[in-house]
């Protein structure tokens, strides 16, 4: 399964990294994948505990098997390895839109974000990558950067 490479995630400005991690706080689930920098290892999330309703309230913490550690997604050691569907959901959540994608030979993908409300305007991203996954990554980063 194709996912964001840790190097690609770390190449992004801190603002993009923080926004993606903030979204992950509510959306990562059991069996999603993360990269642990210190351990140089890709591991699945074995379970998730939401402490926001408890007295300790440190957010959602993730149990990552081989390391036997509980950690917040905000731990700088953890990089979420987002897949195509998660990138699509991130884009739709951040823009309150639905994605329409069109592939044009020799030009790559064009992605239109159709707003779910009547007050916003639709956004169109043209001449993106040849690969839909990479096009979603490019759009997700642009949306955060352009804020």
C-alpha cells in the first residue's frame, strides 16, 4: 500500500506537518501506520486510547506494538504514514468540499474541490502529478500552506 514517505513528510514546512498531525489526532485508528524516527521502523498502531474525556486529558494516545510505547501523535518521534484515502479525507475535511478528479493524458491530474456550502467558492488545482496519490499529497500541502 502506498503511503507518505517519512522523508517527504519531513520536507514539508513545520506548519504543514503540524496541521497533518492535528488532523491525525482525531482520525488515525488501529492498524494505521506510523514511522518511528528513533527506531527507524514502520509499525502499525495496535490500539488507541482517548484520554480527552478523562482527568488526565493528554489527547488520544497510540499503542505502537514492538516499541511497547504509548505516545501522542504530537511526539516528534512519530510520523503518520498517510495513505490515499486519508489524504482525500484530510482535503475534504479542511476545505468542507468533495473532491472531483480528472486525469488528462500528458498533463496529469486536475482536482476540483466542490464546496459543500453555498458561501464558499470551488477550488481547482491543475497540472498535478501523474499519480493520484501524489496529486492528493500536493493538494493537501498547498491547502495548508495557503491556509
